C-alpha cells in the first residue's frame, strides 16, 4: 500500500480557515435583500434626479433593493398614490420618506401614511419629509396627542422652516452610535438648515449642524445650531432614522451623505452591527 505523505500544517490551517468561511459565504448568498420603498415627489426639490441618486447610492452600499414611488408634481400637495391606502408598504422592510407635501393636511390621509409605521415597519426620513403633513400652529411646540402632533411623534422632532442657504458644519455628537461610528465631521455646500421647534423624549440626537447667517453686507449676523440627524423610537417598537440634510443634488450625491443615510436605513431595520458595518448578509452584493 502506497504511503500518503502527511499534509503540511500550514496547508491544513489554510484549508480549515477556508472551510470555516463556507457557512458565512453561503449565508451571504442566501440572504434576500432588504426591500425599501422610496416615496418622493412634491415641491421645491429636484426629485426627478435625487430619486435615482438615492437608489443607486443605497444599493451600492448595502444588500437593499430600492423601489420608487415618484410623481412629477412640484406642488405642496403632490398626488402620491399612497394617499388613502394604509397598506401601501405591504411587503416592504422599510419606507424612505423623501416627499415634500406641506399642504397634505387631512388627518385621515396622514393617519394612513403613518399606519405601516404604527404597525412596526421602520422609517427613514430625509430633508423635506420633516415639513410634510403639517397643519395648525406648527411654528410653536405642538402638544402631545394633539390632532396635528402625530407626524412629529413619528419623526421624533418638530421643525417648521429654514433660513437662507449657507454651508452647514456637521458634527457627530453621538460617536458611540453604530450609525455614526468612525464617520468624520464635514461641512456641506450651501444648504438649507432646518430649525428645531421641539425634540421629543423618544429621540436621540446623532449630529448637530451649525450655520453662520450673514447680513446683506456679508457680515456674520448669527450662528444657528440645530440637530440635523437623529433616531427615534415610535410607538415603542418602530425604529426611525431621520436627517434634515439633503436639499441640493450635490449634497445628496456626496458619499458622506449616502453613507449616513444607508447606515441609518440598516440601523432602522436592525441590520447594522455595533461597529457601523452591515450585519452578515447585508453588505452590498
């Protein structure tokens, strides 16, 4: 009988490591992508291009498929087909609200928009989503459980407007969050800086933005300091991530912005690990 020489210990080690990786690789291949629904359209923004920037940027960063509902309606009451349909998010893992619908005021319509999130579907909210579905005296803190408070309770923060476009210096104030872990502070191009009327107790700020407002002579007049990114726990169980940044196409296409939004989405779906990396199976394929 022919003698078979023993395997080299180094080769055995390499073989063992390779075999150990097989289950993880199989799990990665077997993981279905998260299904995200991006809702966009309405006033004052280039949603026709931003929807494509967001879809491409998120899908390049995580195992996510982004479906888009978009209407080419630049009014403050865009005719989005989700209105009146509380089941619009059925089959999706997360909803990204990027609409600008300040004059959608019917409480029944707003309730239907909120219904999936009340049932536990996570939410991601970008820029003008913070100024949607508002009525009454929203320039002052809205009382809890008031008829016009429900959208703000979902967001975790109430905002009513912004000043002129100037650069915003973004500082990550919660550096322990997996969303912000190892992300570097940065300063945007000229951008809209949304105010904070009220931050709810259920919300946790992740980043602040400071913006120097100048007078007509170009001299600094004041500095605004507002929360620009945060997370919220809605109805005890629903994870929500929001950022007020993202008016201009150049900002939305900025890799730093897309990194933040993608991490926020993964966190909302509980697919982000403590180091800010996608959990197994949810990295970009």
